[in-house]
C-alpha cells in the first residue's frame, strides 16, 4: 500500500507541475527546473526521496540563540512546548524558541506591537496581505536584501519555477519565507459523507445540488434532530467551496476562464448557489447557527451523528472514524465525489486549500537578524526537510524493508494528529519544507482512497492572492473593507432568510455604490503590474 501511495503522490506532483506550467496560478507545484544547489541538494520536493546527508560540521550557530516567536495556532492541534522537534532544533542548531500562540487576534496583536516596537523576533503564519502590509511599514525583514547569504534558499527557489513568486509583495520584496510540501498531500479539502448511513438507507452520493437536497431530506426524515449538510467556516471558506461547484467563486477571485480578477456575487452561478443554500437552510437541512458555528460546535454535531455531509480537510476522515468506531464499528466517513451545481457548474473540487501562502517572517526590531537569516536558510536543506518531517532515524523513525519510513510508535490507521502531539512534526512554527509522505503514511483505507481521488477530481488552481503596491494600498483599503463587510453580511442574511432573495439585485447595486467596479479594476491593474515585473 505504501508503494502505491508513493507512486500516486509522484503522479500527483507531475500533474500539478503540468498545470503550473500552463497557468501561473500559485500551485503547490513540483519544480520546473532543477539547478545544482549551492550547499544542499534540492531534488523534487514532493517526490519523497532523499539525497545523501551532508557531513556534520557542528551546530548551525556557534552560540545558542532563543527566538521569541508568535504563531497562529490551529484550533485542532494546539501548540505543545518541548516536543521532540523543538528540542532537536536546540540540540542540533543551537536554535531555541519562546513561543506565544494565538488562536484569535493575531493580526490585532501585531498591529498594536507595531506602535510600541514590542515585536517578537519571528512571526509564523501571517497571510500574504498581512506580511506585505507589515513589511511595507518597515516591521518585517526583506529577505531579498540577504539572498547573498542564503545559498540553500536561493538554490531551492530557482528550482521551483513560479511558485516562490506568490510570496513576493508587489514592490518586489520578500517578507515571508515560502513553504512547500504540507499542502500537497495533507491540506486538501473535499467533500466527505457518512457512507455507512447512505448504504443503510439505500442512498447514493449526490451528483448535483438537487440530488444533494433530496438525500438531505431523506436523511432528515430518518434523523429528525440532524442537519445533514453540516459545514463550518461560513461565510468565507465554505462559500468559496460551494460557489466553486456552481462554476463561480466567493467575493474577489481570479477566473482562469477570463484570465482576470472577477467578483463572484455578480455571476449567475453564485446567485444560484445562494438561492439553493437559502432553501437548504429554510428546510433545516443545515445547522440554524451556521453564521456563528465554531469548530468545536461543528465537531460536536458531526461526532454525535447530527451531520452527514461536509467539505473539510482529508484528516477529518480518520479524525471522526477512529473515535466513533469505538462505539459503533460501522461508522464510515469517506470521500464524496464533487457534485455539479446549478446545471453549469463543475464536477471537480476546489483545490485551493493545497496552496498555503504562509510561512516564517522575521521582524526588523529583532536583535538576532544574522542568526535568523542563517536559520531561515537552513530550512531549505535536506537536513531540515528530514528533521521536520521524520526526525532522527532510530529515535523517531525507522526505514522499512521496502525503503519507506515509519514514525516509531505510530500505527497504521493513526490520525495525523498522533505524530503531531507525539513528536511535534507539522506543529505550527516548526515546519517549512516537508515530505508529503510523512503526513499520510498511516492513513486509513478511506483516507488513502481519498488521496487517490484527489488525482482525478481536483480542479484547476487559481492565483491565490495578490499584494498591492504602496501606491495602490490606500485605495485598496478604502474600497475592500466596506465592500467585504457588506458582502459577507448580506450573503449571510440571504442564506438565513433575514433578507429575501428577491432583493439580490438591490444588493449588487449597493456593492456598486461602494465602488465594486473600481476595486475590480484595481485588482486587474495591479495584476498587470505584477505580470510585467516578472
């Protein structure tokens, strides 16, 4: 099985590389060229292969350094101090960390610290917009000023084609270190359903939004206190995934068809998605508190068999199957093929979750910038990839007879959270370039099947984000805030019936009055500048 998965991932990487060669859409793609590295081999990062380890030449830093680091913590796997990986970085590199985790309010806390100068040395997981904004204010180190001191990063970046470009700001600065590997095999979001209940009641996975409505009604009849179509992260992430099935996108998105930035709410497919969701909500086929439903509340609904279909990360299959099977062995969450919406939508799922444009950023107030640059450059070595994915042979992993690796003490069918909590691998703040195979080695048959389907059912990538030049930043801020607020508020009200769908055209007129067309034009003008500069 492991050999099959290795082959599948290699095919996946090749497919993604082909797509990246056709469209520069910021894919988590395989390199398009592989120049000889300066000091560390840079073989194809997603192939799961390793080159000869470099000779040991002592610790990275002559003297120990402790970096204060603020991280955006994931609600499902919170930061734990002094796990293997954090200790190993100290022992091997002389690099130590004083971590402050944030689940909420990260951006606000950084903005407050900008005025006081009370910033940490490193920020982990800001998005591109945040990093650009803070960088242009002078708060973040521009990595381009240190590239002569970063041979490992330079070699890796040259091997990655267009991919690193998506981390650059519009002024040509690099305020955040690109990461790679985590999203390709572990961060896909797709449709998941309770296959055992579908089988029990003679239901088939829906092929379109009407069938999804009908199976939801059937399940509601069988389980009156349930909400069959049960998703979290409204109105942003879920609306992006659902509108994608209707051939559109949420708010401002890059249309590969138009080769331009467009606004989803203006499109007929998006309107159809909103109308359909309003119908689903009215008939109590979705949770009544979708606009305020947090992750913990959503997990409670799914784990108590009150939700049966959702779009989420592939890790959720085992996340629910493993504990729920202790009480009911028949429980089976499995991959649900993407469904076409509105009669002219798509039968692929939105692959954008695989593109994680986040990473390490250093602050200009740090007293350890030289040491930070050395650490950032080390992140692009094979040693770093091995340590941050697998650890140390004999201590955290073993090599199997077929050449694959296994983390020690982690069994087949284990959740990815198991080796996060045991060793600290892929814990936020402690990964950059990683081996995708390390994420899925122990997955269940249901998850492995889902990985296979990712190869065939994933749609086209879209340019994931855009940063604005200083000249355009103020205009962007003036326009985007009010438009985004109105959009999210009104879409929520349309879905929950607080505003009738008959007023949808009035809503579009309200967006226009706030300068929506100016915002669209600004996006496309900035994209043209970026394209010209690259």
